[in-house]
């Protein structure tokens, strides 16, 4: 168990989801920077990325750790620094692994079954109007099979100042099931994203220390997003003691409750933006995921992979 982690209850509604005294179990530790947690139901295991080490690891329900995929996000020959590995992971509607590949600056699909991983990839999309993406970061599919993803600069070796940066903005995109790529919006540092259970809203994290916020968009019948509004602003907490991290990855419980990594750990919101609880990991926390039955909640936090049990 992680001794310095605890659950901060701010509204009793949160206790319907988890025990306030639930321990934070350490599933794995000792990595450079963990991200992209994804539960594979068929294998009863969690996979996650270690971005600087260009790897995906797997930990099964018994706690056995193994290397799942390497390389994960950069397949080039020339050595380079920075955050080269895959970041966000998800399964497409056919159950195939889709990766946000920082180093290769593309959205890609692993060209093998998820239970027989091989480091061979198919490019889904790697540019907007002929200009290469910065470094796709997080991804989610809607029920119609459209793929939404964000493109901040974090995978570029020199970030915003990288001479290889081709786009003058950081975008939120939709690759439609038809193959059409649509730029939905631009914000300073688009990061994690998730749909409400009814897909009427899309939530997007902005991991900018100067504007550490979550936005909410209305989703139209055409899949485009409209009426961006501020969902919650955590900027005043950035850099304060006990509040490491920025708005990053997020997942939404089937009840509609939002679990969003941010300053201090994981923030738990109701759909109106009321903060119900914070899962205080003691680390800069990058992302999170549920098991299929929502009985377990996983967090990637700096060099750790953590788990709490849900009700």
C-alpha cells in the first residue's frame, strides 16, 4: 500500500462509489513516467505505457508484471530524447489496440491481436492538411466509431520550441469512421478527453499551468463539438504543496461521475462540476482507468501504477 496516499471526501455522494478509507494498492512501480492505463478484460490485466522508455507493460490480476510492447511510440532509427513512447491507449470498436504515438507523431493501430502483441503498427492518421501532428496524446471512440484525440506538444523533444513542430496550434480532432479528419477546436494544451455516458458532452482537460482547467463541449448529431464552457478551473492550486500535477487523463463512470487527474491526484466531479472527492496520490498523476465491471480503479502516477477498490 502507498502510505502517503489518501481519499479526501468533499461530498458524501462520493461514498456511494468507494470507501473513504480504501487503501491505494501499488500494482507496479519503478518506471520513468507511467501513462495510458487500459484494462484488457479478456486477459484480466492492465496495460500501461512508460513513455520515456518507449514501452508498454502489462500487470495481471495476480500482480505479475511483464513487458507487453517495445517500441511503443517511436519506431525511428535515429536516437532522440524527450517523451518518445506511446501515451494514451484504447481499444477501437473491433477490440484492436490504438495508440497515441508521441515519437512517431501519429495515431496508430497495433497490427496484431491484443493477446499476441507485436511492435508493428498501421498509421490511422499522422497529419492535418499536410502538416505533421505535434504528438497525439489521448484518444476516445464514440459509439459510432469516430475517433477523437488531442495533440499537444509534449512528445516533441523541445516541446513548443521544437524546430520540427509544423502546426502553429494544439488541436482537438475527430477522425470520422468515414476517414475524414476534422479539426474540432484548438486550446493551449489539450490533453485527456472523455464522453458523458449518453455522449451528449465531451470533456477535455487543458494541462497548461497558466490555465489548468477542464472544458465541457456539447456534441452535435454530426459528431462535431460546440459551445465550449469552463467546467472547472484548478489553476490557483498549480505548484502548491500537496498539489503536484495538472489536468491530464480522465475517465467517466457509468453513473456519469467524472474521474479526472489533476493537481494533487484524481478529482471526482459530479456532472454539474461539483467536486465530490480527491484521490490524493502524493504524486503527479497522469491518467486513470476502470476495470470493465468498475470494481477497480487504476491510476498512473509518476513512477507508480496504483489501484483502489470501488463499491
